[in-house]
């Protein structure tokens, strides 16, 4: 008859490692589920405030860092991209972007302003412009043609004002090639 030791250090260590592994794995799965749920909730909030229903557009917006409370700032993505088109942001361009924000009732202390401030400190991820283009496609589906045309006009006017803000040669308000290319890119997005 063999006797089994009541305490087997190797067996106890194995059990402890297994428990730690499964506890860590469970926590990872729980974190993943929580993250997926938060993204789902945010997509629903964005859909509610914007009228956008396309799941891919909503997913792209969330992945680009857009939140329901910052949807208003999305209207300024083309303006910010034009300002950054030459690789830097001049003080005049910054002021023009902030004037554009004020015209949309985006003021310091609000979530859209905070998001815009980040975009003015560091050039936004290119995914943001891609998400904006998807956003515009979806707007074209849900807005009446007249409203869409007015929104397009306002956006492109703001882009031109920002492009002209830095001045051209000898301070004459011209638009650089890189700025015009960005404006053309966003014009094309509006045209589908």
C-alpha cells in the first residue's frame, strides 16, 4: 500500500499556476467584452445624435476616436486637414480654424473644443479623414439635398478661409498646391 502525501508541493504549485492562468485569461476576456460593449454603446449614441445608421461608418467613427459628444467637431475635420496639409500649422491657420469652430458654436470647455485642441497640437491620425469621408457619404443618404448642399458650401468655404489665412507669396491670400489638393479631396468626398 502506497501512501499519498497530504501535501505535494509540485501539485500545489501546478494548481496555483493553473488558477493564475485561468484567472488572467478570464480577466482578459472580461476586458475584451467590456471594450466591445463600450464601442457598441458609443456607436448607438453616435447613431442617435447624427442619424447615421451604417454600421461600418459608425465603427470607423468610433475607431477614429469620435464620440457622440464630439460629433460637432467632425464638421471641422476638413478644415483641420487643410491647415495641416503642408505638414505644419501656422498661427494664422490655427486662428482661422478656431474662428471656424466659433462659427459652429464650439467653445473652450466643451468636448468638441478639447478634441479640436488635440488636432491643433498634433496632426490627427489619417483614419479620422477617412472616417469623415464615410460620415459624409452617410449624410448624403439621410439629409435632404438642399441641406447637404449648404453643409458642403459651408465646409468648403471654411477650408478656403483657412487655406488663405497663412497668406501666399508676400502675404497675398493665395492657396498653396497642397492646400488646394486637400480642398479638392474633400470636395470629391462631398460629390460621392
